[in-house]
């Protein structure tokens, strides 16, 4: 982590903040200072990450009840949407079981859960895990979201180590990867959350290793989300791709299946 994070413990949420600080081993402060820095704080609504200084972006938090996640749920992204196709969802078939090895703020996992997928999310950053855990807790009590959230589970850990230790069966149908991409230039202004988290956590450093581990453990496929013009993860050419205007999904068959199909032309299926 490039920058230290302090937890604000004050008011009615002081006890919760102190418990979180002990769990994460982060320092405590009684109030939000003026000097630049990163801070976790409980409000009456949520746990959020704040950055102080000028200019400072807005807070980062997980919200499955309103905003973009709620919009995507109301719009009803179907089984033929790029994300659903990327994980192998097809009409008339049971939803695939997903292991989201780079959970982040959980937005794609939430969409997949709304489509009926059981999603196990793995997040290795204790800070992001805490934000996601708080978002799941709040959403679980929201009318209409209980069943969706019940299909989402979360663990804290290193995804490569978890995959390497995974028992042979049952394997997830799809392992989903969305590693943090090192944006350059003005395109980095697109998402304040990703800019803030990238400052704290840095760019992905184990993507190639994670892809290798995922291909050994996936039941049917590994789906890697990338910006439309980004390099292949680990410079490894996928077996096929599913594209949308700003994003593409590079699809890799499990290692044994890929060896069989290496010289075969594969289309979206």
C-alpha cells in the first residue's frame, strides 16, 4: 500500500470504527484532519473511504441499493449481454457458478448474481474487503435484494494462493478476472473510485500468475475483463473474445482444454 489509511473514530460510530481499526491494524483519529491523506469513516449510511486535500475526489463506498448498480438491475441486463456471455451464460441452461477472483467493489458480481449466478468473491485488500463487506451487509436488509445478495459470498485472501490450494472438485464453471489496469493519460479521469484505489493499492502485479492459476482450476473457462484497447493479460492471447464498445472480455479455456483446441478456430459460444 502506497499511502497509509487512518480510521476516524468519533460520535455514534466510534465503537465500530475502533473495532475495524483493530481488525485492519490501521491507526485511529478523532476527527478528519485538514492535511492530505486517506481516511475510512462510518457515516449514518455506510463505511466510506475519503481522500482529503485539494482537489479531492468524492468518497468511495459500495452501494448495491442505489446508483449504477440499481440502474443495471432495473435495466435487466440479460443473458445475451456481453458480461453474461463472457462467463458462459446461455438461454435454457442453469446459471454458471462463478469465482470472481478480483472482486473490487463487486459491481460485476452483483450483476451476475441478479442473473441467478452463485458468485464467490475473493478480495485480497483488507480495505476494499471492508468496503465490500459493508455494502453486502446493507444490501442484505434491503427489500427486493435479499435473494440476490444471498447468492454472493465474500472471502479475504490472495486469489493465487486460494486457487492453488483449491480442492479438485467442485470447480467453479467460470473464474472471472478484472485486474486493476494501469490507465494512462486523460482516460484515467473516467472513474474516481478506480483512481483513488489505484493510488492506494497500485496497479495489478500478479495478473499473469493469476491467469495461470485460474486456467488450471476453472471448470469451463476463465473470463478476463479488459479495456477495449488494452494488451492481453500477461501477453497471453485468449482462445476467443467477446467485445463491447469500451470493454472486451478475453476468454481462456482451462489449460487441458486449451491444449486440445489450440489449433482450432473458436467463436463465441
